[in-house]
């Protein structure tokens, strides 16, 4: 998974980057909050970011607030990296929009576990977005059948959006998941095959 790191301390940034690469992730490292914010505004921004709490130009919580203010159907998973141990600070960070936090100096095992939680959340979010898109496509098809459908008054063919005329069953098949099983109704049976009509006493 692609992960952004925002850490102003070179040593911490290097260690964090190497640990994540060891676990198979692709890392994009930035040195401050302003750089991280620029990256996270891009269309191909990483789906997960680890942001140091204290950074020059823009701190971690501020970057979190800016990211959360953006309208997107794929919100990134944000982890605050902090030396702050006060519960009030941690609560404030989570209330500000962070998904999780990790205390420095971090334990590699704990980091890996928290990244794994983030990865699952990102994948669930992506699956939800795809499902919503699928539902929208289905709704569009339903709306097509609910609208005005041009039909020939004589042969009952239907004109589609491209101007082509097709049989009713073909049109319905192409716009729904319905399948047809042909038969003959009683009225048509009388008209087409009167000799098969039972004798009436």
C-alpha cells in the first residue's frame, strides 16, 4: 500500500520509512505539514498517511483538519505520530479527524498492526465506493424504464436512445435483468386457433 509520511526529524523519518518498506509498502516521505498537505490534495494521494503531531509550517492536527474538510468519497486513513501522552491531546486529535495515533518512540510490531487496521479500512471503503457506483448504474437503468418509452402504436416496437427500433422483449432484456418465456394468452389462442377452443354446451 502507498503510505505518506510527514516527519520533520530526519532520523525518525528514515527509520519509519525503512520499517514500512520492509513490510512491503511504498513510502512517500515529506518533511513538514505543508508538504504533506500539498501531496494529500492530489488526485492520486496515498490512501494512508502518518503525520507527526509537531511539525514546522503546519502541525499534524492542522493537516488532518484540512484533509477532512475536503469532499471525497475516498477519505484517507490518518494516523497521528506523537510524543504527547495526555489523554486530552489524544482525544483532541481523534476528534479533529484522525483515525488512530501512535506514540513515539514507536514499536515496529504495533506500527505494523495499526497499518494493517488502516489497510482493511481503506479496502472496505473502496469496496463500498464500487458498490455505490454499481447501485447508481442499476438505478439509471430503472429510471430509463420509468421514463417515457417511445413505442410504435402498430407493431409495438420500442425506440431506444440511439434511434433504433427493437422488439419489446429485446428492449426490456437490455435494460433489466428480466428474461422472457414465450406463451400465448387465452384471447390470442381463440383468435389464432379457434379450432382448439373447447366446445361449449
